[in-house]
């Protein structure tokens, strides 16, 4: 078992109103377009964790994570998860992490240039832990840098000093992050 943790792109912060398109947390978490390198490397039983993207004067936080259950290609995901197909929402924001059309061609809403590398290894997860409530997000923002620094044995004044672009995790580190995230969701845990 191995895991990966990575920060999302600048501005991608669901605690600040950004609509999370990839990964998608829920009963069946998925990641389908972002981080093709991590999606290629993970296997069933591994874990993926994600950190909010940079916003000036706002501390990033671990948004959540999940255990990898299986991997399929984007066309199979298109058929299996119709609610995850890339679409434009009222107001212009995007939703969904399946970047293909029914015929396997690139959805015109997907603006990335490396389409061929991004349509393999659609990851389907299980056992998601997602920081969603304002209280949880506040706690996570206040603790993420310190907790990840301790778990990863790295010091730094900002998240990029501790995690970098993406970071591999060993089984003990995965369990420590899971215990911490689950503790954030428990209102009886005093922090």
C-alpha cells in the first residue's frame, strides 16, 4: 500500500466557494482528469489525498482523500458515471471529471492539451474522508501545515516546503493522515 498527496491548482479551494470538479468526493469518489502521473501509479488499495490550491493570505488545507478501488478508462467512466461528465453549470463554472464525449473524443469544455495522457486511469475510490463543514475546514486550515510537516518529517513555512508538487506516502503516513482527518470530522474531539 502506498499513497500520494498533492495540492490542487491556484484558486482551487472548496472552502472559498470553488466548485470541486476533480477529484469528486461523494459515496463513490473519483479522479479522472487531474494528476495523470498519480493516476497511472496508483493501484487498488492505495490512497490519494488532495490539498486545496493557493489563495493569497489563505492557509491551504487537506480537503480529503480516499482508497483506490479500481481504475478504468474515461470512455468506460462516461458510461458508468453519467453524473461525472464534464458540463458547464449556470454561471459558467464547470462540473465533472470525465473529459470525453460518448464517442471518446475530447469534450470541448476540456481546455487541456495533453488529452491522450489524461483519458486513461480513471480512478474509482472507496472509503472517502472529505473535510466539508465550516468547522472542519477551519480546523483543517489551522492544522494542515503542522500536521503534514510532522507526518512527512519536513519543516517549512508554506505547504510547498512540506509537500511539493506531489508526495508519496508510506502506510504509516497514510494511517496518520486518515486518523487526523477522521478526528476533524468528529465534533467531540477537542482541538
